[in-house]
C-alpha cells in the first residue's frame, strides 16, 4: 500500500488494521492475541495499545473499516432501487470472491458474536439491521415506481437475501472448489428478480 | 434426562456431552476450556480426560452427537424424495427454533471452522457434502418420478437451501425478536417448490 503523503501515524494505524484483520480472520477474536498482532506489526504491546487501547477496541476498528469499504462498494447513499439494488449485491459477492481474508473475518467474527456478551455482538446486530433496512427501502422504492410487484414483504425478502449471501460465504470458505459462491448467489438473485418483478420491467 | 437402565459410564458420558455442547455453544471451541467443562460436570480434569482424551476429541464427539440427532429427525435413510425432502427441512428448522443452544453450537463452531487447521474444519466440510448429497439425491429422485422439473441443477439447489438455512440461523441467534427463522425458511422452501415442481404435482 502506498502511504506517500499520509501522516506517519495514519499509515501505522492502517498497517495495524490490515494485520489485525488477517489475525482475527485466521483465529477469531478469542483466538487472536494483542501480543501476536503487535509482533506482526513490528511494535511492542504498549506501542500497539497506544493506538488501540484494547483488543475489543481493535476489533471494533477493524469491523468499522470493513463496513466502510463495503458501504462504498454497495453504493449506500446513492439512489439504488428495486432490481438494481439486488444486482449490485450480486456484483459485491463477485468482488468478495477475490477477498477470502475479508470474508473469513466477517464469517468467523459473526459466528462468535451470536454469543451474548461477545464484544462484536452489538455490532453484528446493528450491521444486519442496517443492511436489511437499506435493501428493504430499495425494494419498497421499486414497488413505488411500479417495477416490483405490490404486496411483496420487503423486510422478509431482505433477510432472505442476506441469509443466502452469508450461508454461501461459509460453504465457499470451507470448500472453495465445490461451492461457486458468486454463481450460486447470482442465480438466486435472478430467480428472485424474476419472481418479484412486474412483467415487462 | 432419565438414565435408568443405562450403564453408569454411558450416563456420565451423556452428561459430559450435554455440558460440553452448552460450553462450546457459549464460548466456541477456542474459548472453551477442559477445566471449565470438567468443573461443570463435577469431575476432575483427569476424570474428564479419562472419557475424552482431548478438547478436540470432545468437540468431535459433541458434533457427532448433534449430527446423529439431526439425521434421525431428517429421516436420513428413509425414502424421501422431491418436495417431501424440502418440506422435511422446513419442519427441521421449526424444531431447531426450540433448541437455540444446539443451533448456537453449530453456528459458532462452523464459523470458527472456516479457518484451515481448526479441529472441526474437516467435520464441517464432510457435513456439508453429506447434507448436500442427501438433498441433491432426493431432488433427482423427484425429477425421475416426474414431480420435479427436468433440468434443475440439484446440487446447486441443495447448496442454496443449506445456505439459506445457515444464514437465517445466524440472524435469528443474533436478533431473535426480529428474525422469524422458521417462517422465513418455510416461505423460501414454498417459493422453491413452486418454481421447480411440475404443474399439477
């Protein structure tokens, strides 16, 4: 990564986030240690803790970093509606297939986070609500503009779409040669669009 | 649990499996300790290790135990075909909604197991292959008997079905009040059956 022109502290923080992402993805939150992350960054533990005061704070920063990248790619804040929003998700999954470390981070930490009291539990709950809210609103906009059928349960469809995405991610991480994640997800999205579109749109 | 009529050693093993299941479900494999499990069973560590020689061996026994319960419920080995197999899965999910500890075990351990070298990695790979093989064969039997449309990709449908099941489990564990797992899964299965059935069956 080029860091020319960045303040030295920001470059170091980005380096720590990159290393921490890989370490959490490989070992989960519980299996990762601050000592190992510091060592892989060439820092002392106090040096690392100067930037992030605890392992939980470091995980939160890594997850926020991943969410920002995904939000940029999803086009949150743009005017996406109806089938276009669904197709954008299929494109995101194709992109994620190039980034197994990032997908592994999300899968391992979300798996751990189903336990109450895990430091990422509230992040994971908020994250699903935000993603589902984004997609449900986009689907409702498609109903409003007449391209999607009235009467669809936008919130239910949104939950199913993210469930399919997550489940295919797990299968693909476990067994990359047998599960063609992007093709299986795009097939699901195309069937869904065919089912909920108004004919002719 | 009634243990009348069982040999004492078997009853103790079942007790250890029950406690271990709950501990792995709460803490994951990495976060669970043999010391804690032994303590919750009222055993010394050597006493526990007499029955299961390592934490990995204990996890393997717990996962095998869960798989046997699921296989019985799924009717593996019975003659299930086509839409009937899909409906049986929807019934399984309704049953699982009564057993959050068991679902949490599976979700946490499968999440961890995407890392190579995790003691449950090979179990998770084999498990998906077995489940997908079972369902793909049942769908192909439905094509053969004329109830399902020829030309469906049975292996792809099977992967999507288990992806949906797993993804909805995660959402439900994280946020039980907002994600109605059994209803969302049954809705998906009914849409799928409508799409791949031959009209009139």
